[in-house]
C-alpha cells in the first residue's frame, strides 16, 4: 500500500499534544538551582535628565543580591545592536547602552535593575530606589519633532532627524504635468499608519546562567532568533560566540517583536556573569506595552496621477517614519528598506518618487511588527487606488484591473525597486469578487444609501515581499540551515535554524521529509532553537520559514536520498542511476520485487562493515540554503461594513480573503496563518493604537487601555486561495505569515471611506472617532 | 512583611499543605510553588484569561485571586483535564481543528471553554465568541477556536446521548 503524499495534506500538528496539556516549557517555566530574579526600574517620564540615582536602600533590602545601573555596566557591556545605522545613527545618534545614561528618553526607559531571591522581593526592593529626575519637555508628534523649536532627544546632534532622503522631483513633476495636460487627474492626501503594539500573549523573558568554571553562558530567551541573539549578545558582553549557548524554549508568539536583542537580555547575562548564578527576568504586561518595540507609526504624504481612463502614470510618496527614542536592530530601516521597494503594490506604475525622513520622538523604539514596512507601503498604494477611483467616479475593482501587472510581465521589475517573481493578480481579484458577490453587494449598497444607511465595500489587492533573503538584501546573509540525520533505525532527525513559534514547522518540515523519503511522517522529528545542536541559522520572521528554512530541509533530504541510493545500489548490485525510491523501498526501476527498505539502508549506512568503497559511513548532512530572490505572495481582500450613524459603531458584515502563497504544504496551517494575520490587520484598522500624552506619558499602558480584538469583535472570515507557485525555491512556496495583516488593513480603510463617501479617514475606526466625523460633516 | 499563612488546597485531585504570604497570587502558587506551569500569565489586569483555572468547578482568573482565598478549595488546572490518559474532548477539538498556534493562551482558553460548555452545551458561533470574551488570543484570529469548541460540544453531546451498552440495564 502506498504512503499517501504528505505535501498538500492538512495533517494535525505534532506540536499540539504538549501545548494542549500544559506540558510545554516556556521561559518562565524554567527553574534552575540558585536562580535569582531581576526586576527593572523604569522611567516614569517621557523625557528627563537623571541627576542622581540612590540605590542604597534597595541594596540593603533583605533578599537582594545586587543592584546595577549604567555605571556598573561601563566597559563590560556594549550598545544595543543596530543592523544598518543610517546617517547620524552611524555617528552614535540613537545608539544606547542597555541602561539609561544621563537621560531617559521614553516612558519605560530602563534605569536600574534589582537582582533578588524571588520576584516579589525584587519588586519590593525596586520601589526603594530613588531617582532624582529633572523632567524635560517631550515631543511625541513626529512632524512636530522635525520643527526647529522641537525638544531635542540627542542635543549634541542638534536635530531629531538622523537621516533624510529627498531626491530631485524634476522627473516626477514632469509626469504629473503631462498627465494633467492630457486631461488626467492628480489626487493627494496625508495618511497616518498609527503606532500599534504587537502584544504577543507571552511577554518577553530570559534566563541567563553563567558557569564560571566553564566560562560558558547559557541563555534561554523567548526569541525568534536563537543564532542572531547568540552572535550579537556574545559581542555585547565580550564572550566568544562558542561560549554562548542560546536555547529558545516554547515561545508564546512573536510577530516580529522578538526578532531583536533587548537591553534586559543583555543585563541579565551581565548579572549572571558577575554573580555566577542564574538570573531570570520575565516582563510583565505593563512593561511589554511600554518597552517592547512598537510597530508602524508612519505618516505618508501621497500624490498619485492618473489618466482619465484610470491608468496611473505616476506616484509620489513622502514617508515620515517615527523611530521612537532610540534604535533597536531594524528600527531605522523598516520603512526605507522593507516598505519602499514595494510601494507600487500590484500595479504596473511607470514612474515613482520616494522621499523619506526618519525621526526620533519620546516614545518606545519602533521595529519589525508583522509585515514590517510592507503594511505601511500597501496601505498607501491601496488607498491611492481608491482615491483615483473616487476622483474619476470609477469602480475601484476596475481601476485595479486596469493597473495590475499582467501575468506575462513576470518576473516584473517594479519602478520602486523590487523584482516580483510570479503573480496572477486578476485571478485573486476575480475569485474574491465572486465569493463576496460583488455586483449584488453594490446593488445592495445603492439601496442602503437610498435608505440613508452607511454601507461600505472596500477592496485591497495587495502584494508583499518576503522569504528574506537573497545576497545583498540584508546586512548579513539571510540563508537558512538544516542538519539532517538518518538514524540506524530509519528515524530522521532534522535540526533547523528556523525558529517557529506557532507557525507549525515541526509539522510541515516533517511533511517535506516524509514525502521526499516516502516514509511515515511519524518517523521524522524536527528540532529547533538550540544553538549547540542546530547549525548557524537566521530564525523565523519575514515569512521566510517555509520558503527558506523548508528549502534547506528539502535540499538536505535530496543529498541524503542520493547517498542512500548509492548504498542501496551496492546492496542490490545495481547502478545507482537505475535505483528508485518509492513507498519506503529502494529498487531498480521496473523490478520492485527485489528491494531494500529505507530502514535497511539506514542501518547499513550507520552499521555496515561492507559499504562500497568510496562511500563514507553515516547518513548526516548540513545544508545552508540561500535564496536567489525574495518571493511575492499576493491576494485580494474584500471588507463589507455598515456604520451606525447614531453611535459610530462599525459592523463588519463580511470579510473575504483570497490569498496566494504559492504551493500550500499544509492547507490547514496556511489558513490558520491567514486568520491570525487578518485579526491583527483588522485590529489595527478598527481598535488598536498606542497613545502617548503630550508629555510623553504612555496612556495605553495596560490591556485595560490598549484595545485588542476579542472573539466577538471579529467577523467570521471567509477565506480561499489561488495557487501560483514561485520559481525561487524547489518547493514553490512563498510565505503567508504576514500576508493576512498586510492585505486586510487597507480593505477595512477602503470600506470605511466608501461607507462615509469621503476621500480618507485615518484609523482606528473607533465609534467615538467615526461619530465625531459623521456629525462634523 | 506579613506572616505566612497555612493553606490546604486540592489541585487536580492532590491535596497540598503550604505556607504562603497573603499577597501570593493563586497563579504564582500554582506555577512557582506547585510547579504546575501549564497555567500562564499574559497580563496584569485580568484582561487576557491565560490564567483561567477551575475553582470548585467554576472558572476563575487565577491572577486575580490570592492563594489564601483558595484555602480549602478544589482547583483544576489544564494538567488535570485529561482523564486516565485520554484527552478531554475540548483538548481534542483544539488539536483536530488547529485551534492553537503558539499555545500560550490555550490552557486558559480550554478552561474557559469548559465553563462555557458547562453553561451552554449547544452554543451557536455567536454564543461561543461572546462566551470567550474574557480570553485573548493573538495568533488564531479565534475562528479555529470556535471550530474547536463546536467539535467538543458535538463530541460531548454524542457521548451524553450514547445509549447504555449491552450488559448494562
């Protein structure tokens, strides 16, 4: 009987048994002998000078082992790493040590740490630290921060703007003039992509354990990047890489915010090295909302020119990225490196002008959050399309069709820089419109409007860039690794440099291996997260795990399959090129009755004393797989809303998502990623938003104040897909982790503008804001 | 510092005698003293529900209770849900229907679902979504959680309605 093809089947996850019984180990579940607990004292001000810190009472509190400030770290710990320091950042602007020195620049800025016997004692003692602050004026509005009279975060640099990019506009101006002269239109608007908090259900945490005898630091961290964390943190604390062992246990969500090296991880490591005892730090939710990196926070000025038929002739985007008060790893490049290249979206736009300002403000640092630059860019282009449609009185679906990159144009070099691999944008649009019943809905909308009801239909035909990444796409090589061993029992162990935290690759990677080896998927085990056992890898983010990590696994399976064929051929006294592998057996093609099983070959490879000459014993290989290009998932989302005039409340009546992530290895897991992505994208549009007072006080400091969608606040999603494989990797897969988020936010925004019959309304679409908007009209 | 108090709490059928500070949260008692780390902490304002357990059969958020308040009570955590090595139908539903991704909200979500189905064994989708309004999930978008609870409801109704086997009455 044949082994069923594994790829493309929705098997249940291997991860689940330990998770549904409460037997999984997250970082706060780790308890080591002699372990101490760290509590962090943080700035209550958005901007202040530190005149004095008095830690004496805290040090003397029973149960306290140590109290550290920046003073104690001098010379022992290097700055928080910044991958690509642009402009003045390369001179040190926005680059900081783990604890505040001389100034605090945002609410929550870490000032001191207490190390004590237990977590309650650490917090008691933390309350005893006295800090003499001199509050300073703060600036939290990014455009105000650019003004000459704005309070300065880094006075020595004389500005809050470390880097700007303002290329000459002659060419784009000419395009706009010609378009107008020919009877076309130019539409412009300002739009805000508001600051949001990633809010993984598990906050951050670390256990650092330094063994003085072995001079070895073991670090458990709720992280997305075991190897990068090891590489960067070892440099920060002055240890050779091989003396740092990072173990990533179960991680309760990341969404990009755990793709980083944070001050607390470094300070816990430092403390453990000083004290020779394990030190645990677990972030509480209030800290998480204040200091774990925030997402988005971009203001865009967009101008778009189109012929009167609706064909876009040019696009001008000026993006202002709010960095917050300092740089974490990717803070300064999110907009410019990740968003800008896909500014043209799914459309064949001949001319684009991009300009940028990146600005420091008295807020937490921004960095990668589900989509990282692409949601912002997609929001701009998808709103621009609707602005054009509105200006010309055309159906937004038609304007999309007119401008789509056509199937015959792939690989497509966009004027904004990215080269798109494959796509069928009209296919996804057609499918989404069919599912939602678009014509019928527009008719219903006419009726609703006649009755004075505010019904809106919003489309979003997005593309996104992911699967990082090829040479030159990042400051370090973004390959992925896989070490594969076939044990003598025939079981297969795979150690991947990917670091899944909910995405399910312990299942999908096992499916890849099972299919390639034609063995039961239960015979395959996927391991990850331990830098001592997994080869140098790059981690999970940027929707790269299956596209890049999975390809490394696939390649490793090919290599071992070839070797096993050679061994089998010797056992069968045949030529390797005649040997085939099917249903777990090696045999000469055409003669299946004389076969050796996969397990027999595995045993022979590991045990035999009669392997053919020239064949090295064992069955193990390590692959580092680097993609030649990024991949470009796409799709169309349709959102149908009705706004209650009396209350401003929005009901999302329907949400249809048709997404194309190329080949789907496990459709159930793909659908799950889309659901989760939609929830965050719709969450941003509808309710989310980090809010600071003018003085830099964080107002959304707990889940009482930071709104997140609950189960009854989200619609029932109608999801479907098209499949347009990529040629970039042997699996034909793109990525899907971020696509749902990227596509959904503009669909909601377009629906709201459509319902209100206006050009643009900024998010979030909370009842009070819409009510005010409606009643001002 | 306040004097420690003696408490007796039965957790998943086992009786524990402990001395705790009055301010020790029940969730910390379960996780740090009893080493039952299946119950998770996701917030500090009782919003998220990751800490949900059963106290004398009714769901409570264990971050919002002190351990001393559980003196003399019976607590059931996620570790106590499976019976004799068999998964509870709710756990099964979450597995079958991909009702979890990172798994962090899952124990609390399962315990809250237990209470929901206890109150309403045949809930509609709407009733499930409203019934879980005390629990946050950031990964799944809730749709497969709804499917998981529906699966469990169906399974539990089937076995409740199953006729008594031969050899019984």
